[in-house]
C-alpha cells in the first residue's frame, strides 16, 4: 500500500526514460551506483497520475512527507548549508554533473 507524498531533496534531478527503469529497479544504473559509492541518497518513482513520468533524485534527502511518512520537518540554516556543501562535494566526487538545487515535488499515490 502506498500513499501520496511530498519528496524534498537537495541535489540533482533526472527525468527517467522507460528504457532506464529496469536498471533503476536492479540498482545497476551507473548514476545510482556512483551516488551510493560516495554516500548519497537516491529516490525514484512515478510522479504523474496522467501519463507515467519517472523521476530520479540523487543527493541528500531532506524529507518525505505524507500519511506514510513524516507530517512535518524542520531544517535550520546552518544544517541546510552543511547538507548543501557536503552534497555538492559528494556529487563532484561521484562524477555527477549538473546544478544542485532544492527539489520539492509531490508524488501522487498511483
């Protein structure tokens, strides 16, 4: 059973093509392996109730909010700055390029 959730990540976000899903399921995707090797978190799933739209987040999980997760979270300025700095450094160590951002995305229960 699953439920709606709000995913909050700092790091990178990728749109996932259909041919990439199997590698994500098997944890053999090169981005996922590189991220895990340096201690980064990974989250992926379908984020659309109309037509499947899979998204992959790599970085630091700030929170997962919803009925099956937490109902609230806080993150102080110093903690957030530390998370951001460490995440950017680990993404570089993993060889994952792109502009790191704070992502707040709704994931409907599908």
